């Protein structure tokens, strides 16, 4: 299913279906990380949702630097990783989570994809907006 999708990418979910992506992650033996963000309206709420959905530690700082650390070095230090398939559904489009905030968030995930590419570990991120 993902043969035409680079192993380290951040892209719109487009024609992919959530259940199919989850099944593909299971087939590949990869971690499936899912966060529904449609109920969030601010950066803090989005980061709180991600922290809960991805089981980040309680000391997670709820800022983009802490998100980057959790997606990269913390997971890397946990041991060998089989790969990741991440779905960020319905990222908000609100005055307190505007285009700049969305792009910054996606940049954090792009940087994480680059980090894992260097380690030869798949890290695919699919997202949608409200």
C-alpha cells in the first residue's frame, strides 16, 4: 500500500483511509501513532492531545522543542525502533492555531522524519486540516 510513499515523509492524508494506514502499520510491524486534533483550538491544546495520544512522559513541556525531543532522541534512546506511521487528523484552523502554527508543527514532524531517515528507520506522517 505504501510502496509509492517515501519511507520518511510528511504529507497530506489525501486518498488514504485511517483503517488502511493502521492495518499497513501492523503489517509492516511499525508503531502506529494517531491523534485526532479536531477538538483543539490552540497550540497548547494540540500539544496536550499529542502528548496524551502518543503517551509522552508527564514532564513533556508542551512546546515544539519538547515535541521534537520526544519524537526523536527520547524514542531513539528507548532502543531499536521498527518504524513509525503517524496520523494527525483534523489539525485546527483557528486564530490561536493559525497557518504559521500548523507549519511549525509540521516542520517538527519533518525534522523528525529526517532524524529517523539518518537512522534508516521509516517515519511516515499523514495529516489533514479542519
